């Protein structure tokens, strides 16, 4: 016979050698089961569905949840899924963006992404996203909030766009956890600012100046032998600065003249081919740990190769030239010598061909130069193969008879 379930009634129960069932008189099919082990379980419906356990659930809370579950069942929805969604919405209403961002960093970013990406995300959160949105509840952030953040960073369009991309990833994670409904990402489809992409290609004369500046800085003690070697490898291999500082002595295959990195920016192993000049650099680097381009502490890589380049580029008259531009210049030099785009992509470690296509105009220039050379060679061959014209002898006219 149904009875009104109360805390006092359930507290008075003692476990026996069999399950004990009590049904509620206020809500049909809602009840409580006490197991022989003393575990209290609230249930509802036919067949019975578990609502929750006592403790921590109280009777009133269990009855309210059971009411929602019956409504879901009548409307053909899965009550378990709906219950989780309701719990997530409640959490989204109380959890701030700052609290959720720390959860995102701890559970997703730090364990799964590369250290450089982790640093970038942490910096963007601290400098831009959290000051603007950190106190808002996760479920309360609207598109207008994201738009205001973007507009406030208009003076740094590239950074502003990266901040929007980071916010998009952050709130996608909130959607995945059920803290926001699907399609509700406030950073979704925000129009990005136009970015002025500057790609500098050094001439051969400028490459020589860069090499001389590295040499002078090392002699003057402005950079150490490892920093100098790292910059020279950037010139001779076209590798990314992060790839250069990640090289360990065990990664070098001296016989095959290559470096085999187990990981790279593309999340795949990376092969860096070594010219005679690059091998010469590696043979002169002092060994003080497992990293070739070693840092200040043993067994640590060089911290900031880009800073070393900034410190010396002015001496070469190359202000504004980034370390990454040495990579572009390596590709430019290859394209100018007729190397195919596919081969340039392999040398640079590009994962997709579209990334290499930025050098297509350089390849066209090389093709045009080769075409001119071939045209001149063809003309020379034609001229060489033609028979020499015989000398013309002028005959004397006979006098009339």
C-alpha cells in the first residue's frame, strides 16, 4: 500500500535479508528500495528506472527528479539523457567562465595539446578572455559578449582573430560536456579581421649579411655557440625554430645525412635533410646535454631562438625580418633554382600541399628563367646546325657581238 515517503520514515527502516520496497502516495510509480546492504535507491516508472541514491539524495529532491523523468517518458524522451542535460544546465548557470576555463586547461589543453599551444591558450585567457568574460556563467555568455571582445582588440587584428578561435574551442568543449546546447557557441561565425600577411624573402646578398651578422654576434659574445648554431641551421635547413631547438643528438642520422624528429607541428614525425653546410654546423656544436641547441641548464633546449635573432638582425640591416623569414628565404632559394613545389613542401615538412602553394609565384619566376635559357639554347642550336651560305661570285657580262 502506498505511503507518503518522508525522511523520518526512511530513517526508521533497518536492512533485512531481502530488498524492502515502499511506494509513494504523492507520485504514482515513485518509490524507495532498501537493499540488504543498507543502500537506499529511489526509482520511478514501469519498468523501474533509477532516480538516485540515498544519501546524498533527499526525498523531496528525488520526487522532483522523478516527476521530470515521468514527463520525459510521456514525451518519448530518454529520461537519463534529459536528467544529465538538466544537471549540466544547472552547472552552467553556476559555473563561471573562469572556473570552466581552468577545467578546460586541466582536462583537455595541458594533457592533449603541444606545450607551445598550451602557453598560447593560457596567455590569451589571462590577457583577454577572462578579464572580459571570466565572471559570467558559462551558460550566460552571448554572441554580443564575444563580439565586444573582438572589437576591443581591433588594433591587433591577428591576435584578435586568434582570441576568437580560442574562445570557439573553449565553448565547443562546454557544448561537448552538455553545459550549453548544441549550436550555441557564442564565438561561432564571428567575422574575422583582415590580416596583412607579410612574407619576406631575403635576397642572396641579404642571406650573406645575415650569416655575417651571426658570425659577428658570436665573436662579440652577444650570442653563445648554441644560439649561433641554431640560427645557422635555420638558414641551411629551412626548419622551424621549434624543430631546431627540439633536435637531440640521438635524432641525427649521420650516415643518411638527416635529422628524424619523432614529433612536429603537424603531429607527425619530421625529417630534416642536412646539406654539407648543415652537417658542418652540427659537427662544431659543443655537446653539453642531450639537446643539440642546448639551453642554459643541462638537458634543456634553447629557450628562445627568435629572441637571439632579434638581438642581432639590426647589425645586418634586416630590421623587421623575422626568424621565420629565413625559412621563407630557404624556399625562395629552392624555387629560384627550379626545385618543384612538391619537393619544397617535403624539404619544409608541410603536411598539405596548399601550404606550399604560397611559393607558387617564385616557382613561376624560376620556370620563366629556365624557359628563357632554353629559348636561347634552342636558337644557338638552330644557328649552329644551319649550313653556311656559299660565297656569291659576280659574273662578268659578255660584250655584245
